[in-house]
C-alpha cells in the first residue's frame, strides 16, 4: 500500500469572520497527482494555504512526511520538502529570471546541485533559458507561471502544491503548463493541484476531490469524477 505523504483531517480555516473551510479530510499518497476542484470561493485556495503554512487553521490536523505540521511556519515546511506555486504566481518582479530560480534553491549549498537543477528546469522551460537576465516583472503571465513553477522545482520538493496554475493564461499557454505538470507527475513527483479548469484537472489526476462551500462533497478517481453526472452538470457545462 502507498503511504500518505500528506494527510489532512477535519481541517477548518476561518478568517475575517468567514468559515472558509468547514472540516475537510484529504490525503495525497507518494507519487500521486491529486486534484482539488470547485467553484470560486469554495475554499480550495484557503485549504492550500493552510497546508503550506500560510494560514493558521482554526482546527484539524495536517500531517506531512508523518509529522504534525499545522503549527509550523511556512519556511519550516519548505525544509521538510513542501514546494508551492501560489495563485497569481508571486514572482519577484524586480529580479531576473535567473535570480528568481536561484531563490528557489536557497536551501541548497552545493553549486553543482544548483546548476544541475537549473539545467533540469531549462529542459522543461526552454523559453526561460533564452532570457535569463530579463526582469520577471516584464514577462507575460504564462512566462511568469513558468518562472514560478521553475522556482518551486529548484527546491526538489517531496510534494508540489499548484494553486490555480492555468488562471489568466491563454489556451496555448495552459496547454504548455499542463504538459509540464503531466511530465513532472510521470517522473514521480507528488502533486496536489487546485484548478478551476475541472476537465483538464480531472483528465490528468489519479484522484480528485470536489469542494463546495468549504466542504468536500465528492471524491474518487479522476476518471470516475469525469464521468459523474453531478460533476458534468456543475463543472463541465454538460
């Protein structure tokens, strides 16, 4: 049996008087790509931020690599092997592409290690290698998404959290980004993906959860949920 790399139990997140997440259970096994889908405001990003240590849950348990991490700061979670590509990309706009990528490797001390990871990122995103000295703030949204993903990959995370990677991107760029997500998953990386494009997410997910109004209402294999009439009606426009 696969071991759960991430285990979330009865997670609740409240802020500003709003109960954004009302007690959810989810897990991600080693090597899986798990998707969390739902409408805007369902609580997906709040769940993701709580897992990443960016929001303090009001209740529940989060175990990552068999450690209780609910009260750990985000930088400690990075040390444990959690990587995140935040919603809205969050690149350092006044730094170059190369500097942004190097920021992702700040825990690495061996220059050869860093060089090896940079080459790996370039193999996924050749466009970045062509313009390493360009300021990240001058890039298109899709290119900034590549930088954000590359930066997270530099840390060689045990679990990669992807929060709305397709948001605001052109269809061709969405395809490019999701091709990379597929490749990373195929190479064995464990991924938790929050995505509004339900069809794309379910097509590539091993398993998925559907979130509505702060609760998980459905879960199953990506394939099964793609064929579920409720999911088709609510998220696939069928």
